[in-house]
């Protein structure tokens, strides 16, 4: 069982996952590219079940490890420290932040495929990439709750997907297996299951900054497993599913 969740990256999604993990009784080891000292305030907020470390230390410590950094930095993830481990990949391709990546633009590989190619000794599972950070926290529900939501996962290793499914259940979500990493495009930006189904209805006429503020406060909408399956099945592969970050809000 997962007792320690390692986090490589402690931005919005990483923070939400850390909060859910601590609430579920797990220990979390957080890291970022700037050093453990920059995470002191967040660790203090999370309490005794959290500590800060370097990315390599978080990789070694975690029973499961989440990679949640900008995609452009994926090659900086410490591959050797993750040998033999399951790595949950939350990353999406945003060209305005990450720069253009020819393989992704040509649909030659998925972003999780890139990460798996880098992490040759690990088993990558795509997860937590298709929901906003605030909704990820607010929509979590206990097993069996009538308003429990589901999230898609994808991976090439059955055991790793079973580990990911157990973690999702612990954190408050059902998991819907959508196939291999080659199929993980079905939950990438601009697909039907990406972000929008988990949001409420935004007020009309919001500018980019007001819209982002609204998404940071919206409690979200329940998306059960059956609906996730429908949305995933309706995805059509066309031009690269590169996301666009809200104008003026950076990466």
C-alpha cells in the first residue's frame, strides 16, 4: 500500500494532491526545482505528515511518485532515483509555456510517452492531468458516495495502473482505465474529458484574469465513471492536443 507519496513539483496540482494525501492519512514528500527551503510555508500548512526535500529525495522516498512539473522540464526528472517505481504523470503540453515539441506536434508520441522514454526503469501512468487544481481538491469524495467523480488513467503496465487506481480511491476518486500510454491523448488538452466537465458554468463575459479567479473558486461538477467513459470514447484524434494557458497568467 502507498504510505508515502513523493511529489516532484509542488505547484497547484501538486499542492492539491498533497492536501488530499495528508487528509487521507498518507505522508507526503514535496520537492521543486528551487530547493526545500522554498516549501517551508506549504509544509507548515500541511502539518506533521509533510516534509520538503530535493526531487531525487522525493523520488527515493515515495512508494508512489507524482511528476507534476512543466512538460518542458521533464528530462530533469531524476530517472535513476525512480527505477522500479510507478510514476504518475500529470503533465500536459502547452506550447506557449513549453516551446514547440516536434514529436508532439506531429502526434508521433504522447507527452506521457516522452516521459516513459526518459524513465526507462519506471512505469508511467497518466493521471490527474484533466482536472483543474481547485476542482481536484473540492470534488474528492469517499468511496461509495453518490456524487463521487472519476478520473481517467492510462499506462502500459497493469500493476502500475492498479497502484494508481488504489491511490485515486484513497484520495477520493474512481479511476477509468482508458488504455495504454499511446491512448493517453484521449485525456489531453482540447479533448472532451479535459477540465470542462468538472467545472460549473462560468458567468458570462469574464476576461482571462477574472475567468482564472473563477476557476480557482468554483467547487466543480460531479463527473461519474460512466460519463468519463462516454467522453473518452467520443474523442477524435486530429491535430496535436496542445493546450493554451490563460492569457497573461503565464506558465
